[in-house]
C-alpha cells in the first residue's frame, strides 16, 4: 500500500509539472494575441513549438506510463475518488499522446502560431487565398493526428473528442438537424413580425474609456477577481492565462456600439469565473481542470444570455447605462432596453449574433469542418460554400470574406471540432438555469438587486468545484435531473421571443 501511495505521489508531481508548463504555454498564447510586437511572430512560433515538444516528451515518458499502468491495475478501491479520477485522466492522456509523434506535435504548434499571424493579415486584407494554404496544411496535419490516435474512427470525430469528449457525429447530426428544423421557421416568423424592438436607442457614440469602466464594473459585480485576473483588448475576445489565480479575459471595442464589447466582457467573465472557481484544493492535477469546452461555454453563455439578457438585468443596469451614456440612453426605459438587447436578426458575424440565430452559425461551421475532413468539400471552394449556407440558413450573403469565411480565429490555430461546443454550451446553460430556478425561485429578484453572489455560489458548488470528477453526461444529470435536451433550449427561445415579437 505504501508503494502505491509513493507511486501515486510521483505521478501527481509529474502531472503538476506538465500543468505548469501548459500554463506557460497559455500565457505565451495570450501574449501573442494581446501585446506581442507584430515582428515577433516568427520567434514565438519556434518558442511554442519547442515548448510543445518538451510537454509532449514529458507526457509520453515511458516511466510515467509504467507508473500509470501499475496504479490502474491496482484498481479504484485502493484510492480516493479524486485520486482515481487523476489516474484515469492520466491514463487516457498518456495513451493518446504516445500515439502522436513529437515531430507532428511541434509542427502543429508552429503552424498554429504562424497561422494566426497569416489569418490576421488575410482578414485585414479580405484575402482568403492568402489563408487557404495554411488551412489546407492544417487539415492535412490534423488528419495525420487523428489517424495516429485512432485509425478506425472518422478523423473529424477524433478531433471533436479533444473538445467534447465522447461526442460523435452520429449524435450531433440529428441534434443539429433538429435545431435547424425549429430555428429556421422561428427566424422567419421573427423577421415577418410587425412588433419589432427599437434598436435605434442603442445607437450613438460611446467613448472607449467609458466602455472600459462599465465593463470592468459589471465584471466586478459578477464576482471576477481582478487580483487573480485582468482584462485587455484583442482582435477576437477570449479567456486565457495560465492558472486559476492568473485568468486573463479580453474584449474589443467600437465607439459606435457599446453592447458588443460589454456582452463580450460578460461572456468572457463567465469563462473567467469558471476558471477562478476550479477546485484549488485538488492542486494542479487533471481532476481540477475544466470539464469540456461545452461545459465551459455553458458558463459564459449562462451569464451572457440567461442573466445579462434578462428583464431583471435590464432593470438593474438601466440607471448605470443611462448615467454612463446619457446620450442616447437617458430617457430609455428598462423594458425598451431589454427588448433592444434581445433583437433577433440574421447577421454576418458569429460573435455578434443573437441567441436565436447563433446556433445556425455554429451548424454551418460544423458542416464545413465535416466536409473538409471527409473530402466532400475543398478548401478553395469554402467562400462559395460558406456564402451558400449563410443564404440558405439565415437568408443573407456576406459582402466579403472578412465578414464570412475569414471571420473566426479557430481554424488559424487548428481548432477543428471546437465550434459545436458553443451550441452545446447554450443548451447546457439553459438547462442549468432551469435547475437554478427550481432551487432558487427568486433568482430574477436577486439579479434585479444585483445579488450575483448567490448565483455564483450555486454555479461554483454544482459545476465549477466538480472539475473533471464526473463525465459531462453525469454532471448534467446530477445538476438538472435529466440528460441534455434540445427541447428545453427550443422551448426557452420560443417562449422568450414569442413575447418580445408578439408571435402567434
């Protein structure tokens, strides 16, 4: 028994070392997107590739593999629940990573760094042909990656598993087809309604410094700890950093639209609260990490949509909005503000899309990624394919590649299989919110009072503090009492937008 304890401690020390190195990688990625000089891209690519190689070597050390096998063979009764979960996670990661050559890991990391720089320039110049070679190379590398891990599973599904463990094409296809069948008619009904909110009340000039102050105030109200985090500006809003005590969120600003930046702050603060709420008592070990990207997105979307797009949030913050931007918001009522921030209208940019149209942006990308991996779509045809699907699903056609196929950062980093997490997260968020309301019926009253501590504590107790102790399906069942259901999400959207647009 003492030998097992010693072996477990050696494994834990090793896993924490790898976690620290991964944290350094996270800070380097944040630095690259936020403050790195534009001329540093080449050196940074080599730095990230080298660090990826070091992490890969440590993660595939044969002695570590022997220790994992010994501990796994001893069986769960010999360990606590947390210890056993660490062993399971370590075993899964070791088995996957030992199948992938170090050279391929480094090549992917280097292309990810270089690809980001190429993407930024191509997007600025509206030139998909300049980004296409990077995308083609990434598809090839990620196919190789998938083949090494599991040659008997579709290559896209292996990549999908990196973000949504256990998710399959067989599960997602009918789920997304069902969403399309419900949402496309709802979007059409909304477009044809004669009772549209007045969006002009949110038009005007909004000084950036006032937007920054407003965003930081609301992030603080939500409970984000700035002693263990910071807020900056990036081309694409994100949440990064290297540890729960060093969480970095970003947004972007436009002086003619304060809602976009504010709700990006709220969204990324949701991610940040999840990171800051992870169980520190379990150390820098796999069991203490966030679960899946879908669960991570559920936390950002919970705050952005369930809380910050509610009537009670509008009532709470209408006075502050009016004080911050008296022209044009001085005489705007809370009800008019609620309706305005919930306008539903097809738009070109995913991150600016409303909660009704957003899933179709995700489904479009999911279908394209599947097509790129199974060979039914070619990279050079993507602008045409993209625009065709936008027209079919949302009734609009992007005027440029910058507002179409080039708008997202994900493909420049090789993040294939990530997009489904956004819509899965929206569905999880909706179910979590329904569960919260059953346990805390006066949640709307709490929001209107600005009492976010109760809500944050509920999320921390039920989700953040669980880390990876349970699978996604187990966690959702525990919190909501049922499996993931698209019906809950569809019912929520139908009820909310039928009221706003007075639909029959």
